C-alpha cells in the first residue's frame, strides 16, 4: 500500500520550474518544498474584506514610501523553499524582488491573511512560523470571515506578541489605523440576514 501511495504522489519540482509555470498559469499556486498547491477560489465576503483593508491602507499611505499589494503579489519566504500569496501585504522603503519580473516580494513589513475554515489553522501556525523567518516582517493581521474578529501580532525587539484588539487597530509598523467598521464594511454575516416569515397559502 505504501508503495502505491508513493507512486501516485505528484512529482516534486524545482523553484525555477514552479516560477516558470506560475508566471504562465491562469490560476494561482503556492509552493512548498517542491510541492505545488493550487489556491482555492475566494468568496464575495473574502473579496470585500481584502478590498476594504487594501483600500484603507493605500489611502493612508499615499505620499509615503510604502506600497500596498493585494491578492496577486507573491512572497518568497527567505531561507525556505516556499512561496505564498498573502491577501494584503505592505512594504515600506525600497521593495526588494526576487528578479526582474518584479512579481515576487522579499521584504514585506505587514502581512494580512483573511481566514477561511480550511486555512485558519495553517495561517495561525505553519504559515505564521515560516513568515517569521522573513527579517523585515514585523506585523501580522488575521481577519475572520464569519464574525468581527481580528488577531493582531506585532514583533518588538525580535519578540512576537499578540495585541488586544478593540474597535480600533493601530498598525505601528506602517503608521496606520484600521477600525473594525472599516474592515467589515458591507460584510453581512448569516445571523444578520433578514428572516422571511412563513406565510400560510391563500385558500
């Protein structure tokens, strides 16, 4: 049985092969130690959250030496054979890229991930652990889709701590502020949906 499983396992590919294929692909894929993982499609709610955050941060950073990217900026995790697509990423100062394609960022400062049921544990644990190996990385926001819930991690003097989150979130690494109302603007949860009353049919 083990032998059959090994035979059916997708072959590993090099980083160069991954990048060459990814730059031609219609869908996005992350890469981890030779394995290519296709990213799932996103929901309307996910898109709203990502757009709300990227728009607010972009407006606040206007005129500063910072850039905000959403969804399509690939990040290379230094010292590891790993590439990811954060939902929102901010870099300040001179952005550093893997090569002259300028599509793979090396020095993110703030990373935002919008959580889903399938990715929640991964974004909190393995992905966060690997992100922490990026020297420039200093602040991490994890945004829930099913409730107004945000987890905020900050690095100070090489120590990561979780911050208490109220209605206002101060992003010290980039000098910006987000409120929960701004993050969750137009986002409707199931419990907020209007309930339709069952009516008896007319005779």
